[in-house]
């Protein structure tokens, strides 16, 4: 279930980017808690939109809705902005490391502050306001003569070009920024990449302004120019930090905004669809499947006529012909293409036809998930269970996907009240290493029954030789099986740092023996200063645990045994 702490990992990267941008710009005007865990919010975008959010006590997102027209995914950018606002207000930490202070693209999450430029400080604004128009013009011209990028920006922002000229100037601006930040061979280094994409960022801002003026087709063409230049740049740049790739992702986000909020008429949709399809067919994108498919997905959203849809379908068939094969990657391409087909069917043929299409493509995980979630909404838990079981059977060898189907099945057992099957599946999860499911399994039993049952779980860990796992130790601690926990720490001395506080003072001998064994293991295999520092820290912990005498013995033994390791001696003298 999606939680406020980790929802970033479940959101389309482009949508998360846009929501993060809205959150940072303060477009969430208010959030109000109407009832316990029920929130209403208002977000200012192209128009004003109302967002509703329902949470449970564990901050899981039970339901959310927005009045915007976006319907291409579960959540829109306005909902993402509200989720971030609620999380901030409640002081809830992000468990993904991708909170509001982090720019995240999920597939290759990269830190950066994209399109979040600081405006002029009030002091500078007051200084400039006090000068005459002539003085400001002279000042700007002088700066433009000294700095090529200032001249280029001024020309793009203030000249009244026709659309063709603006596209050409935009391409020239991006190329100039790239050229100014490339070496003699034309290569853009890792450190120069952030500056090399600044021209592209300016053009994207121009595209957004053009869309706001109602020039939607022109705006899309400007974004296409950006994407093309950035993908070309990737062939001669070090994009280790993802600045160039993030600019491409942001460009697709701008196109998405235009399609969702632009209210394009039929002629504009036709023009945009043809432009996007033409761009997608370029050889340039053949090595960038995700972006090529993103173009086709945008085409599907604008293919409102049977003629356009047929052209998109022809393009998709041609795309798959080039990816022919039986490998798993070919299955991936097939699934993506069918998702695009589903977008067209849902948008233009209605829900009934869309559900039929889903049922015909259950061999693909994304379609099976949609079918399961629909059945879950309709409380058809028998169908959920059967669909999940079939998914487990048809996806052998893919453990992560198998767990997805098992989790759906588990949720169906819980909601339908099938406690027997819920317990059986929870036990399977436990033996696969889930401590959380252990706690859930425990919660289904009365206390007295649980006392008789949990030893069977512990015995199964031993029989299946799983008693070396960390989860096994957590179970022992949960049930206060301290003698078994002390035996575990002696078998796995690396775990003594985690569990020694719970074992003292009763099992001090086992704790001290584990510390000694661990220190000796590290010393024997030490590769440098970091290992010696860890040895020093372990000796300090041993002393704090009451093993001062043993700690001194270990220290003296190490000094004698490894007398030719001055770095180790240096660390030990500090203990």
C-alpha cells in the first residue's frame, strides 16, 4: 500500500517532478483536515483544482481525488504536491531519501535543483528600480557584449520572432550553451554538464510561456527541439549526475502539461500527433527506448480520429518489428506498446472495451495488476486470489514479481476474512525473511494460542537452515528467547553490535566471546585504516558493555600479533 513516507517510489517520474515543482513554488494554497485523516486542499495551476486525500492511522493513502482532467495514471501532479504538503505539515520523514529537498526522477534518481532558480533579492530589485530606463538598457547592453550567454538569453526573451525563427534561435541558443561548455573536441565534461543544459532550460521556459498564450503546437515543437538536442548531447557528454537526462524527462513533463491542461482543439491535436510521431521515428531514439516510447504514448493521447489512431498503430507495429525476438527485453517492449494501445482504447472506446483489452493481455504484469485492482475495488476477492495465483504460476523465476502477486492475494484474504489462508501465506512470507509479516501473523492469534504456536516458526527456521538470518534473530528478540538469541550471536558474531544490549547482563559470556571473535576476524582480514577504526570502535563498545578486562587483553594481543601494522597500533593507542 502506498504510504506518505514512500509514495515517491510509486509515482510516474514525470508526474512526481511536476508535483515537486508545484510544492516548491507554493502552489498548494491550503490544506485542511476536515475529519480524522481526511484532508481537503486547493492547488493553483493553470486553473484552481481541489484535491481530497484520505489516510489511515499508519499514513497509508487510502483514497485521493483531484478535479483536474488528468486521467493517465493513478495520481496527478496536484495530488503529489498535496501529499508533500501534508507530509511536511505532519513532520513525516521520507523513507526513500527523495523528499521535497531532493530532485528525483525514480529511474536513475538524481539530485539537482532543476528550474528552481532564485529570483533577484529585494535589495537588488530596489537598486534597479531606482535607475532610469536608459541606464538599465545601457547596463544590459554592456553586460550582453561581455557575456555571450546574456546576449543569447536577451534575444530569446525579448525579440518578437515568428514561430520558425524562434525555433531556429532556440536551437542556436542550446548549441551555443553546449559549445561554450565543451572542450576542444566538443565533449562536455561531468562538471560542465549543468551549465551546458542551461540553454535548454531557457527554451523549456519559453515553451511553457507559448502554451500559456495558446500556441500549443508551437510550444510542443520547442520542447521537441530541446529533447532532440539533449539526446544528441548525451552521445558526447559525461552525464553521471543525470543533468542532461533530467532535462529530457522534464521536457516530456512540459508536453504532458500542454496535453492535459492546454485544451487543444482537433486541428492542434492532429498537428501535435504528427509532430510527435515524426520525432519518435528518428534513428536518434533507437538506443533510447523509454524516450522513444514516451513520444508514442503522447501520440496516443492526441490520436482522436480513426485515421490518426491507425497511423499510431502502424508506427507501433513498425517499432516492434525492429525489436523482434523472444527475449525478456522483447516482452518488455511488447508490454509497453500494449500499454500505449490501452491508452487509446480507454480514451476513445470507453471502459468496457478497455476492460476487455486488459483481460486479453494478462500475460503482462501491468495488465494483470490493473485487473486485480479492479476486482479489489469491486470486492471480488475470489477473482483477486485466482488472478494472483495465476500470476505466481506464470512468473516463475522472478521472485520480486512473485511477491507482488502474493501481496495481492494476502490483501484479498484479509479483506474477505479468510484468516486460515491469511495465516498460511503470512507464514510463507516470514520464512522468506519478512519480520513485518511475522508481526501481522502474531496479531491474528490470541496471546495464549500464540505462545503455543510461535515455537513452530522458530523450529521451521532451524529445519530449513534459515537460522542464520537477521529476521530470525529479530523473532527471538520479539519473543524474549534470549538463550537462543545468545547462541545466534555466537554463530554470527557480526550481529553482536545489534543485539548485545538486550543480552546483558545475563548472557555476558556469549556477548564478550562474540565481540572477541568479531574483532579477531576483522583484524585477520583488515585491508586498511577503516578496518582498524572499526576495531577501535568495537573495543570501545566492549568496554561500555562491561568487558573492560577482556578489551585490554584483546588490545594487548593485537599489538603483539600485528606489531608491524603501525596504522593499527595508532588506532589502538587511542582506545
